[in-house]
C-alpha cells in the first residue's frame, strides 16, 4: 500500500466541488489561488479537521464527553493522514498573564536558570513565576498593572451636588445614593466641589464605610471613589448592564503597579540577580539582546538549560522576532507575530512525520524576513514532516516541492483544482496564478505632485527615535521597513486621531457573533426595506436581532454550550437549521428568494440580485475592495485581518478630501487581486484623497508616488527614517534592505 501521499477524494466542504488530489508526504506543498477559491476549505476544513477528529476518537468515551464534537468533513475519503498541527494567525488570547516568554517556554528556562545560579537564593523555579503566589507582586497579583479610578470621569468640579456634580450612573440628583451623600452633613450640597476644603474633599472621595445618622435613620456613608471601587471593581464587567459597562470602561484606568513598577514579581524575586540583572530585567530586554546576554553566562552546572535557552532565543531572532521582549503580552501580538511565536515551539520538537499546516506565514514580513521564514519552513520539512502552506507570496511559492492551485474564481466560481505539480509546470500553465507568478508592477514614469504636507514632529512612541518627517498630501505614500522597524508606531501613533484621517487597520471590529458584513456596512437596512415593501409587513421581521429571530438560538443560528474551563462548543440550531429566522419569516419572498437566501449570497451574487438603489451602492464598494467572494451573512468574528481592513475601507470610500491610512492591505490577496487593489488606491488619490499605506509588498512600493523607509533594523536597531523620496530614487541610490529587494524586483520587469 502506497502511503507516500495524502489522498483526498471527493471533497465538498464549503465551496469545494468534489475535489480529488494527491499531496506528497514529507514535502513542502503550497496551496494558492484567489481569495475565496477554496484553499482553506481544502487544507484546514478538510485535511486538518479530519486529522484532528480522528485523533480525538482515540480517547475513551468518557474523555470525549468533555471534548468538542467535531463533525466529519464532507469528503468521500481521506487516506494516509498523519497528526496535524495547525499554526494559524488566530490571536494568542487576551489573557494578560500570557506573555511571549510563557508562550514559548523561554520564561520557564529563565526561571530554572535563576533558581540555580541567581543570588541571593530565593527558591525553586516556581518562586520566579508571576503566576504563582510565591512569586507574584502582592499589590498587582502578578499583572504588573493596577486598576485605578479617573476621578475626572466621576464628577464635574464646577457644580454643586444639587446641580448634579456626580456623573456616575445611579447617583443622579435625588437618587438614593445621592441623598445619602447630600444628607451626610460632611459637606454643603449647595457648595461647588472646587470650593471644598481638603478635609471635605477627602471625606467626599475616599472616606471608608462609616455609620452616620440622617434624621432618625442610621445609614452607611462611603466616599464616592470608595463606593465606585466596591461597586465596579468587584464585579465582572460582562455581568454589568450596558450603561454601567460603558461608564466602567471610561472611568477605570490601568496604571503601572507602583510597588513592582510593572515587573509583576515580588521584591525578593526582583533582588535575585545574575551578572547584575534580575529575571524581570532579562524579560524586558529585546530578545536579540537577551540572546547576547545569555552567551556571556559561564556556569557548567546549568549547561543544558543554557544551551536550550540560547537555541530558543536564537530561533526567535532567526524567525524575525528579535525585536520583541519576553514580557510582551501575547494578546498584543499581531496575527503574523502570533503565528511565528507558535512556529518556534515546533522547531525544537522531537516529533517527526507530522503534518504542519500554515496560514499565510509571510503576513507582516518584509522581503528580507520572508527569506528567513522560507528557511524555517524548509527546516521543518527536512526533519521528515509534511508541510502544507496556504500562501500568495511568489517568494514562498517558489520554494515549494509541490503546488496546488485552486480556482478559477472565488465562491461558487472556485472550488476546483486548476493545477497541481511542480513550480515549472505552474509557470507553464495558463492558470491565473501561473500567469501572475512572474508578473511585476513597473515604477511610475511620472509621479503625482503633492498638494501639501502632513507634518510629524518628534515622534518617540515605542522604538521611534525623535522622528520628524513630512507625509505628502494628495499622493500615494508607502511606509515600509523590516518588521519591528517602527512603521506602525510612526503612522498609526502619529496620524490616527487627526482631523480628516481615516484609519482602516486589521484590528477586530467591535461587535458580537451576530454581526456580519450586511449589518456592519448598513446593507441590511435597504434589504429589509425591500422585503417589507414587497410583502407589506414590518422591516423588523427581517432582522435576526429583532422580531424575526429564531426563539431557540436568538437569531445566531448556532447553539453555544459552555464547558466551564474548556472552550465552548457550537452546534447548528435544530429549530431553524442554522437559518437564524422563524419559519414564518422565511415564507416571505423577494423575487423568489427569502431573507436567509439573500444573506447566504456572496457580494458578487448579490450584485446580480440588487441592480439599483442604496443596496447596489454598498455592494459596489464591497466589490471594489476585493470582497466579491464574501458572504453577506458571514459572522465578522470569522473574517481575517485583511478582510476586516477592506470592509472598513468600503464603509469610508464615499468620502473625499480625506487621508486614508491602510495597514498592509495586501494581506490575504492573490497576486492578481493586488493589481485591483492598486487601481482602487489610485481612484482614491485621483478623487482628491491622500493615501498612506504601511506595506511590505514590492508591487505597492513600485506603484507609490513617495516612499518613507524605516530602519535600518528592528527594535532598538530601528526607529529611524533611513530614506524618503520616490521609488525610482530608492532603487537608484538607496542602501537599505528595502532598496536591495525593490531593486531586485524592478530588474525583473
């Protein structure tokens, strides 16, 4: 029996149309194709999902009762699977106790090191953990921050109590809490707060719970801050009413713990040192500097620990994360950084013949860093593993042993194998990927002239070194540089918040699992109106968040089961079969389709259905930003960072005379889609806007009117502007890493 290939037969998950394919094992296979062509459906939802399901089935029935129930993918057969490890771009979690150090085990090795050779002696390795009672700072309990209250959000000093000086919900004039304070006798309710004596001010804000007599009643009085701290800090934010939660978010501030100064650890642990540095000092160092520090430690008693720690730190540097520190919270990492942190954990693994599945590992990487990433992918392959990579970048496609190209289009127009074979065969094929593999965007023959300047002066956020630079108005400016060089700190830190500046980044969109592209863009409003008019009923029936919602799942389409400490499990609602609406709502039709049918359409399908009106305007914008394949009812929580960014851009596209700031808009885009993006950016500029793009893609750099190149390195080796000028000038005279790679790119045109 031939087990040298993973054999997929008849895969129909999502938009896959009976796909059958053989994937060589212990080789590097790249899956490519336009966005929405079915790459993830084949790799993640079919191959990786079935591998995980089969592994879960090896556990006893008792253990399986506590695990998520994974359905079998829609596929005829899958043979010769090995254990799959998914290394995706999902955030590493918002738990503030998780750091780069804890996520990679580097902190564990450091703790062992300090417990053995640090002085004065403190105790075993656990004593050096900020997540244990022995090691954590008692004031902040190992978080490094304490919650404080912004008094300015509680009161208006220019008013008296009777004039409504207290702005806390529940303390309105004549409310019970207000009456207790006003009748306390500690201050005059007719006096403005700014005229209180120091003693009155202390009683008003901070007096502890005290019994007072008001008339014939004995009541408990508390200072305002004391009471707010008890009422809000002691409660779980998620259990608060929306009004209270909004106030808590506004009034509660996180500040550095004054006792440990953000180090998270108790005083005894902070006093233990190796060569003059504590474990907190080591965790705060840039990883590349920490690697250098550990090379200076000479002690044979901890030789194996030192060797493991050095190898781990060197891997982090090699993968392009040397600018991070071990105390960086995991939740603050970008999707690409989180993926590379996970990757490091597997590089030192003793496991072989494992299937590693990567989702666009080059996201957020400069061409220089992509070369490093490629070496690591090949390293995993050479250890005897099967490496499956979903990727668009030609630099990574070129190192593949095997290429699977899906398409030819997106959604229902995709889901088929267009090509499978080696790289030479892909180049010779007539597929979209094959035609674009060696496609190059040329430098502009004539750049557009700026209409003014947007000045940035003395920027010092994060690693920036007092940077001053002028961003030209009325043109397309690309800000580039290696990962960690300070691009986002400069642009997002200096421009966001300014008047007429629109930031469309890849951050999560505020909203719940109920939100989708139709609700977020406002498309659902004209759609509901059209359904209501055609059927002579109320528009509210056609909202899954209102009257028309399925009563069983409350309009979500899924039933979520909370498994306490384990991840909650989602199952399709049996009441509505995942359609989200009550059965009677689905009887109403618009040109033969019900509301569930419409929300199941892709943007491209909806364009054919809605040919006029406001719905058409919104759909045109979504198509213009390359989201034609996106389903109107797809939950926002399932969108990638690039899709979220393009969705935000579609909302703001109607405005002119604005400055658009985009953070790596090519994320998730096929080579052919990049040309469409460039045309969109040109349209924005040509209609009177300024576009500033933080980007690594050479096609976008070559197409720019102006380039700001940050560097020369990452972390404290960056933070400077190393070049400003036209792309042609950068190619002709630049000496930075960006100049080297852009010069090589345009030479191939």
